[in-house]
C-alpha cells in the first residue's frame, strides 16, 4: 500500500491561522474565511485558482456548500468529512491523491470555530449513542477518563505523568506569542486542580477557544515556483476502530497504531526519523497513548517517557511545540492546527523553532479515541 501514495508529489504551499483565543463578533464561517484568504495569499495564489474545498465546521453539516458560496467559488470538488479532529489529516490524504491524479489543481483545507465567544463548553451530557446515555457520562471527557484510569491500572501511570504533559505544553506556550494560555503552571497546580471525571482534572483538559486555520495544497512541482517553501506530504493515513469507546477491546490502544504505521511506511521513515511530533492533546492521556501507539516509546512506557522531560523544551522529542490544545488553542477541533505547526517547523518559522527539522509528524484524533489520522511532512531535502 505504501507505494500507492504519491510520496512528496504534493505539498503544502500556503498556511495561516487567524483569531486564536477570543474573537467576539465573528461567526465560525467568518473566522474560517479569514484564515483561508490568508493561506491563499501566503502561497502567492489567488482565490480563483482554488478548485477544491475541504472543510469540517462544528456548526454546519453543509459546510462544503456554505464555504463555497461564502468564498464565491464553484469548485470542482468539495469534501465535508466529519470524523472530528482527525478529519483534516484525512482531507490531506484525499487531496494529495486527487492532486497527483490531476483531478484537481489546488486544494484549500480550512476550519474555524467561535466556540469560546458563544459560550461553548468542552463537555456535555449528550452521548454518541443510546447505550451509554443511562450512565450519564460527560461527553467526551468521561471516555478519556476511562482510558486514563485503565492505563494507570495496567501500566502504573500516575497523575504526575499526566501533569507532565500539561506542564510541557505550557512551557512551549509561554514562548509562543500566539498561544492563548500562558503563565506559570506547576506540578502542584495540576495535582490540586478540580477533578472533573476521575482521574481527569481541569488541568488535564484542553482549552476552549475561538480560532481558525487553513492550508493550501498543490503539486510539488508547481509549489516550487510559488511564494513560500513547499512542505511535501510524505505520507497520510487514517483508521477508525469504533465510535463509542465502550466498543473498544482495549481502551489503552488506539487506531493510531494503524494510521501511524501506514503513514510512516508511505513516507519511508521510522519514528526515530521524526524530529518533532504534533499530537492531538484534547486531554493529557491522549499524548501518552499516541506516543506509544505511534512508536515513539513502548506500550505502557508513555507516562515515564513524558515525565522524563522528553517532550518538553530541550527534550529528545519536541511535542506540541506551539503549546498544543492544552495551552495554545482548541476551538472545537485541533487537527488542522497540529498540521500547521508541523509545517511551520519544516519551513523554519515556528515560534519555538527546532533546528534542522526535515521530517515532522502531525496526528489527529476524533470522537472518543475513535478516529485516528496521521500525516508525515518533509522538507524539500526529503524529496
């Protein structure tokens, strides 16, 4: 399967974020459109050159239609895949194959949400199916708490290990001007934080913010001649194992094991080749699970890995170098922001730039650890 993906034949040519934090007065679509226009301009293109739209809005099931109308475009193709925060990595996989086939010439992938400004919450009593509803779980938080509790039971992971993820994220955010949550955060703060769904406290939960992001993709041979350094797409894969985590055979293992292995095989890399990883950290347990399932450390060792300082500034594997969903932004879905941070690291323009990044990984999560998708990006040196 690896040889069927158009490795490095397509690339991110433009990218942008807009309105991270609080942007009262903007609708989700207005935020999205602003990021889209900035990304197109970043690539040195015009909006009329975009012929495919990929979007997944939190409040519009017909966003593919609405976005085209809002931008005044009549695209050849629209995609409104709704697998949650992993959707944008899947968008990239589809766009890469369509671009390589010549079916489209320029893809715009965008997302935006005003979740914070409209008073949105991280957790609700609504569940994804009727089987869970009688137990009144907090959706999606209780499902992640279940995974965290089981990981603690199986592998001896501690609340201090979970806190290490939040502390690393805050350390990165404190030197990123775009990050929404900044300032001191201590281990004591994390351990004393209000419990929401045991063993998950408020410090283990992502932010609720506004914000938008967009990327432009085209064929690499064309991207070479555009305004910004191309970021070739080396591999992209997705995997879905369930909707409700209640259907999982083992809640300590996610489909990232599958999506990561396939994406890295397509890219022709192994975990040790990855210079920085941007992982969907809606909750601190996510980072631990994904580090294990993507092969950055053995299963069960994730807690000790993060507590060693490996993912924090100065560590062996810089993770979520913008502050992630825990401290940079989380406007409903974080996947596209992880992609952009990985691409910025490749382009050498991240706020917390890691020297010599030729391979970066971005991983997205949707639902209750339900849908996983992984993208491997490279520099032109990898082509």
